[in-house]
């Protein structure tokens, strides 16, 4: 099974969504930023009728309980937080991300704010934006949006 990352926040097992990551940030005292990270993993079952078909660890033959999964995720988080090093290690995080990126070099459509941007997924830049190469050869940075690859992109998935 090939596991990959669908920018900006999904973990895929093959073409199916296995997990999602959500970040929320809020300004706090002394010009600081508080960030909350939520990770949802389909352990026993997967939702049906979602825009991206989903799967679960159980359906993939992986028998793991929530407690054990949390321990594994926690250890991995600690390792990657060390690489992150308060942002100084983003280059390495970006390299690891690109090694696992879904759709790199493929047609993509990004839906955001009632608009759609279409092109090719070129790279992820040094700030974490997805770079889309448009048909007129512009490189457009995207910081948020609903991402559709392949035939869903060419069909203008909603």
C-alpha cells in the first residue's frame, strides 16, 4: 500500500483518505500565536459518501487500538517537532513532504472563495504554499483551498 500526503492536510492510503490533520491558530498575549493541532484517523471504520473515498486501518488489515495509535503518533510528532526546530528545519520538513506528496506534476484544481484555479501541481514552496503552474506558465502560490487531482480536476469537481 502506498501512503501519501494530499496537500494541505490529508493522509491517503492509495487513493483513499485515511486521516486528516487540522490546524487552528489564534493570537495570544505578548504577540504570540497559539496553535492547536487535531488529527483524525479512521481506525475501525471510514465514513461513506465523502468527496474523497475513505478507508480505515482495519480495512487495510492493520489491527491497532486507539491508545497504541496515539502512542505511535505522539512519538512521531516528537521526532518531527525536533526536525521542525521552531521553524528552522522547515527545509527538511518540506523535503520529506515532497517525497510523499500526492499529485506532484499532475493536473490540479483548487476551489477557494467561489473561485477555481487550475493548472499543474508544481511544488510546495519554502513557506508551505502549493505552487500551481497555470496554462500560461505562471507559478501561483496557494495557501488554502479544496484540492482535486486528475480527472476530478479536469472535470471541475465541486
